[in-house]
């Protein structure tokens, strides 16, 4: 099955071995590190779950069947979270992604993401409509 990382109002940025995702629809952001980041990058490069798992197994010297199960479970959790969608892979793949190969430091660890909602108010702010004569952001005063 093909998956796409092109999800409306979701942006991603890679920082070294880490990928950060921000969902501007619900104000949640995510941190993917290690194997989780590699799965994301593999999906961005239009690889299937099986191709990603095989590459991770080869890179770590681990059992491919076990890794395939863990990668599939992670992909299922990303689908449930709305971070990826079923369907045709990403049509526009960056040149560096075309030759994707996983980079792992150490043994394979089950992929998982960290989910944060502590910046929800900031991520959901509308700079066009949430501005007043005093500037941006226009917020209701909180009572102490």
C-alpha cells in the first residue's frame, strides 16, 4: 500500500537525525527521532512499509520480519494521528530523497513519536485576524 506525507496543514522539517512535524489544523507538533525519523523519510521517498523495513533491517543487522511488524504498527499510529494518508506517494520528491537509505546510530529501536500540544494556542493563531491596533497577537487578558 502506498502512503503520502503530503497532508493538508502539516509541515515537516529535518534537523540532523530528527524530524519535527507541526499540524496547523489541530495545533499539535511531533518529534520523530531514530528509526521513527527514518520511517518518515522513507515514506517521503515513496518507499513501501516493506521496503523501509528491509532497509532498516539491513542497516541494523536485525530480523526483517520483526522490524516489518514494528514499522507497520508505527505507520498505523501515524495514520491514526493524521500524519500520513493512504494513497499515491508524494509526486514531488526532493532529489536527496530519491536515493534514501536509512541512517541509524546503534541497534534498531521500535519507532515511536513524541506528541506535544503545549504550543497549541500559538500554532492555531491567525496572524491576519488575531491582530489589533496594538499589533499581534491579540489575546484576551487572562485573570490571575
